[in-house]
C-alpha cells in the first residue's frame, strides 16, 4: 500500500536536452552534406547527441513512492533509484532549493539532492545525521505522506 505516489516530469530538462539533440543532429546532418559525407564530421556531432539522449532517458522524470516502510525514488525508467527506510528518518521539512543547486543527483551543502525540476523539496534527516532533499512539485503532499508513514511506524 502506498501513502503517496507521484511522478514529476523534468519539463525544463526535457525541453533543453530535446533542443540540444535536435541541434546536434541537425547541424551534424548539414555538416555531413557540406563536407561531402565525411564520417568524422558525423561522429563529431553524433557523440554529444548520444550523451544528451542518454541523460534524457535516465533523468526525464522522478517518481516518488511513500509506503508504510520506505520512501523509494526512481529517475526515468527506474535504472537509477534510491530508497530510505521510514524507521531511519529522524526529521522532515519542506524546503526550497537555491537556484544554483540545479537538477539531477548532487552533493549540496548539508546533504544530497535528488531533483528533476523546480526548487521545492522535502528534506529528510536520517538518525545517522545524513540529510537528503527530494525534489517535488507537491511538497505539502509529500511531506504529509512521509510524516504519516513515520507516525504509523512509531
């Protein structure tokens, strides 16, 4: 049973990386035509397009599931994921990330950030002192779900 489940799209990331992919593929195609079909030119533009596509597939969204026992985070299709046991959580708070924290998985001042879009997050502090911020476009609902699961666990 889930207390909460929500998938937040990485809207800006999707748009920005999609644009980069289109530019690399388009410029690469034009460069190949102009250069007379040079393979090196095609590979020179294909490599960054492939990197952008990989990042887009891996980080296009963040799904957060809160159950009675665990918080599970999954980016994109779930290849990159993280879990937190509810019993290990000491404190929670709704927070606002600084603009320069960016998106993705990052070590920030005071802990780790998992985020795909926006600046709102729920911070959890574990009993071992570690802090994690979970980016969300529903901070009130996520915080309530985590606190509800914590209340059930105690």
